[in-house]
């Protein structure tokens, strides 16, 4: 099953608050909003993707707890990007410094792009669509992004101002200078 995209414009243009309430009233749905105002209804993933994503989120969260310089988030967290899109990466991280400077309402979507974002491609995801989403993250301020693609056994690394780097069957990934000391073991995530 693929994502369903609803083009509401120009008939309906949801404010941020209306979109937030729509999400709250439909908690069983995974919703995102594009910069153009389209609603994306994403289907649940299969059990294999769910298990891989659980490991990804757990490993990032464990590192973030030990490191203490920021907070890790799972795929249920919404980020309002500068372009107006509201997206939910599969896993993400934001520095405490940025969060404290912003002091956002913890019950609402975070009004910023995360420092780090990961998308784990599921069997139902179009590679092109996920690549476009990754580029959108970078264009809106994400400092490091990973697209983990188990179907093709590769990882695409996204960085601002650089070409996408593609690694074939890596065993681990480095958080580089964005997540110093974080090394993601890809066992049971990529393979």
C-alpha cells in the first residue's frame, strides 16, 4: 500500500492549528503536510520495517541519553519546517541548545527542522519520494540526513551544499560532527 496524497488547495487551506487538531483527532493515521498544503496519509508499515525502525530509534535514543547534548525523536514527532511543510522523519535528533533557545510548546509540533533526520525506506515507499523528502530536509536546515534503503542494500548520506554520498552495504554509519561519537550499527536495520 502506498501513501495517499490529498490536494486540498485551493478549496481548503488548513492552518497549522487546524492541521494539528486533525492529527490529534485521527491519532491512528500517520499524517504529514507538504509545503504546498497537500495532506499525505501514510499507511502503517509491515512488521519487518517496524522492527528495523524500532532498532534505529532505540540506538539513536540510547546514544542521545548517554550523550546528553540533545533529544532523539521517533516517527510520531512532527516538525514544522521553514518552508511550511510538517514532516515526521523515522528518527531524528535536535540539540538541547536549539530547543532551549526556542522554548517550544511540548504539546505541539516542533517549529524547526531537526539537526539530524533519518528515513528508513519501507517496501511500500517509492525511492524517488523518499529521496525528495530527504532533500527537503536538507533544504530546510537539517545538517545531516540518512536514507537507509534495505531493498537496495545502500545508504544515502545527505549534507548541506554537498552531493549525496551513496554507500553500498555499510555495516555502520558515523554521526560525524552533527552527532559526535554516535556510530549506528546497521545490523538488523539495513540487512
